[in-house]
C-alpha cells in the first residue's frame, strides 16, 4: 500500500525553482574532486576553483549583457545583494550630502528591509507612486528627483504581480539627475532579456533553476563597484566587497544556469506564456467578472499569473488547493500577514488582496499540470461561491 500521496503540482516558481539536473551535474565535482579554496593562490586546487569562479562570472555577465570583466560580485543570496547594494552606498551618498533614497512600496521585503535600515541612519526614504498595474508613476519619480536624491532602488519586475518596470526610462531619469539606479532583477533575470541598463542589479541563482544560497550583484557601471563599502570586513574575496570563502559549487551551478538560460530563455518564455494564457482564459471563461487578473497585461513576466476573486474567503480558497502548490504573496512574508501588501498598494481591497493566488510557472510545467490546476482552482472557487450564495439566501 502506498501511503505517500503524490506531490502537488508546483506552481510557486517565484519563490524558488527546481535545480536543473544539468546544473547539479556541473556542481558535483566541485564538492569532492575540486574542493580547493579559491583564495589559496599557491596551489593548483586553489587555482582551479578561482578559475571556475571567473568563468561563472563571465556566464552571468553574458546573460545580463554586462561587461565581461569585473562586473559580478557573488553573495549568498539576493537578500544579501540588496543589502550590500543599498547599505554599501550610504557612506558615499552621505559624503555627497545626498540623503534621500527613492523606492516603491511594492518592492520585495529585502529591499524594504534594507531601506528601513538606511532610514535608521538618517536617510529619508521616499516611496514613488505606483499605478494600478504595478508600473511606477514616472512623473512622480521625476518630481522626487531633487538635489538630495542619491539612489533609486526599483525592481526590474515585481515578485507578486510580475509587472515589468520601464527600466530604460527610469535609468534615463536617474542619469539626468546624477542618481545611482539599483534594480532588484531577481524575478526578471534569466526569464526575460534585460534590454535596458540600470547601474547595477541583484540576482539570485535559485530563481533560475540554479542552487539556493548563491546570489550576486552585477554592475553595468563598473566604476560604481569600487565606490561601494563592504558590510563586513575580513578577506579580499569578491574585491573585498564580500569577504568570506566563496561557495564554489553553487557559483559553478549559477554560471551553468545562466548559460542554459541564455540559450533556452526565449523558448521557455514562449512555453510558459502559452500555459499562463491558457490558465487565465479558462478561469475567466468560467468565472467572468467574479475574478480579476492583477498586474499589467502588457508589461508582464511570461510565467506569472496573479488572480483575485471577489466575495469569497481567501483563506478558505487557498486551504482547499491540496494538489497545487501556489502562494498568495511573497514567501518571505508568509506567517507575517495573510494578505498581499503589494495588491493593497495596487488599490485592491483587503478582502480581494486576501482572496488572491500567485501562480508561477516553471520551464518544465506541462499542459497536463496547468489543466489539472485550473480544474482544482476553479472547483474550489465554485464551492466557495455556492457556499457564499447559500449563506446570502439564508439571511
Ligand atoms: N528580490 C526579489 C524580487 C525576490 O523575489 C526574492 C525572493 O523571492 C528576493 C529578492 C530574495 O532572494 P533570495 O531568496 O536569493 O534572498
């Protein structure tokens, strides 16, 4: 008798992705055969590890379309990258009397956390307005760019609704106002081509079929790297910006994940967009105006679908979805609140923000997976609607 129930269909790819077996294969030798410390520069074990790190940097820079040399600084995750990006600039900004940081309220908690630490150090944090689609209000950004503004940190694409920001326009506004532009590109990198340039971006391996525990800052503006102050002191690793022995196996894996993304990204994006559109069309044909799609239809990540239903108990809806693994907000906030702050910022009511699901497709999600998911999500919603109707008619 098999007591192990089948695993639910994984539709939570914003939170993480399954490591690609090709990535894992490439990582394995770096645990046992090639375990040298990349900073050991007097023996061949160290040399081969240092060379592997260099090669991975090139692969990551190539995918980002950044300079091949000296563009990448490895960290342990994108949360760390965001902190290094923002907090590492505070000294420089202070020295220029630029004490204002511009961001949005729909950033990932790691950016919101980092700017809150900057606020504790006396920086003024200004939250640029966002439209109901999740795109930032460029006029508001322009208006906020005074002589005190030193840094803009705005994500390339949103981690809940998948809205892609007007990065080229933001970059131009920043350039014209002598403001540094950091972008958290975790959800966009490896999923869509980065066809614009901020000064630097944060990226994370585990969002693109690489291993957990490896992130990076990628600099399009290489002079900027030298101006960032490290958050910890010790060794000279990663240009002394991130002291500590590098995670060589994960770094090798990240490089291979980027190499794969470079060749397969467009094909994967088309595949996931087809499945995503099928899901939305099926659900909207069944529920009409009872459900709404959140975010931008025009500027959206191809693997993302965020839906809210009206007049149902969101917690009850989610609790019925036993065979699909989804989220209703950023996994980094799970346990903190049961509704999406991002959706509230986009103008949804708390009830709609609570009755929402975030679907994230992976490159290996199949049509059979999404067909089953659509049925499960739809049947659960149907039951709740009938329940609400019954309650209504008994009043
Ligand atoms: N930034 C964004 C937009 C994210 O979606 C995430 C993870 O969900 C992070 C940063 C944090 O990434 P990591 O798990 O590598 O710290």
